[in-house]
């Protein structure tokens, strides 16, 4: 069977090495060098892996899942500078209205939560930041 360059060479998936006759669709890379091919079956496997990564919750960096610290006692007035309390002090994200998990890294302990729709972590609103 002729490939797109006109030679009689059989094209194969660069991942599973199935021939173009053994798969429903063989997709070519956009560049000529190095030329690579991927079949519809390998694309399905890749999509499955990506979907698993999207739905999996990220591993916690701390083994102890403690509840957020209690909010500082309120005397009915705003903070001295008029700003809302820092979310790292309350353990509650005022941006997304969710409780945050206590986490730990080399720089210390902090609170955060995972935004699955945006595929990123949020550490809440911090004093002095907008």
C-alpha cells in the first residue's frame, strides 16, 4: 500500500507498532522530521490516562488531615486596617467559600484546596494581596 510520500512502505503507529491496515485511523505528526504516527487506539488510551489524571484528586502533602484552626474570635469589628482576616489564619477560603486542608512543605505549614475545574491549587486570600 502506498503512503502519502508514494512509496510502498507500510506505515505503523509509533507507539504500538500496529500497521495502518490493523487500525481504523493512523494520524501523522505535522512535521516531516522526525515523522511520527499515532493510531486511534493509542489516542483512546492517551485520552483515558488524561481523564484519569483530571478526575484523580491530588495526593495530600501532609499525612495528618487536621481541621482548619478555629476562626479568630470576633469582637464585632473589622480588622484594624479594615481588611478581612487572612485565609491562612482562618483555614477557610473566602474566594471559593470552602474549608481548606492543612498542608506542609519545606517552607512550613499552610492551608489550601484543589480547584478541579481549573486544575490548580488555591491558598485563599492573603493579607496584603488583592
